């Protein structure tokens, strides 16, 4: 587990750029945190770090936004407004999650059951005692337990 503290949107953006520099095709990162914590700011840094120059905002009504012009494809999901995980099937999420690009999922806690066996969880939290622009960013490599193993031994 890695904890990074940032004190401005620019610092969070730079962290995104650094994460992008280390990213490999096929990786998936979830972004969790309350409204306005900086998920999109971090995503914009990641996009920039992959060499994507165009504007990157949250894909409000489309769930996924695809960017092909960077070092690798970039799939930006924002599932905040999703009603049911079936909507993810309808857009063919597996082609992205198990594809050759970098996938970012904002509000991933809403689609927990379809997340892959391994992914990187990035959690962003405020702490008003440390200032308005303070953010604590916790990065965790998640490996889901194997269900069959749990049934046999759990
Ligand atoms: N350290 C910081 N890191 C990131 N953003 C910060 C920081 N300090 C202040 N901010 C501000 O917080 C806001 C974060 O907005 P952003 O859209 O990235 O949040 P979000 O988590 O994507 O929210 P939503 O869930 O509504 O999409 C921006 O206005 C940004 O300027
Ligand atoms: Mg956002």
C-alpha cells in the first residue's frame, strides 16, 4: 500500500502523469472518493501522461470515453450514473477491461462485482484539518479472493 499526500490540484495532476508513465497495456485502476475529491483531475493527469492532448472530462452520459491517440489506448469510465451493472454488458465493458489499453473507472465501487481479479485501487480523501486543497491518495494492489477456494476452505 502506498500513501501520497497532495496539496494542490496541480500536484494530483502530476501524480496522474507519473502513474501513466509506469502504466502497462491491459491495466485497470479504480478511482474511489467523494464528489469533488479529484478523481477527474487525476484522470486528466493520466491522460496527459499517456500523450493525450485533447480535453478530458467525465463522460457524463456515455459511461465510457475512449482515447486512441496516446502511447496506448485509454478507456475512461465514470459509472456514477449507472443504474444496473447490465448497462456495462450493453456497452461491452469486457473489451476494455481485458483489452490492450489502460482503463480507469471512476466510482468503481458501484460495479464491484464485475471488476477483474486484479486491479489497482486509488482512493482519494479530503481532510479539512489539513487544508482545503489537501488530498490523501491511497494506492492498493487488489487481488480478489478466488471464490472456489473460499467455498472449499473458507
Ligand atoms: N489536492 C487536490 N487534488 C485534486 N483536486 C483538488 C485538490 N485541491 C483542490 N482540488 C479541487 O477539487 C476539485 C476536484 O474536482 P474533480 O472533478 O477532479 O473531482 P471528482 O472526484 O472527479 O468529482 P466527481 O465525483 O463529482 O466527478 C477541483 O475543483 C480541484 O481544483
Ligand atoms: Mg469526476
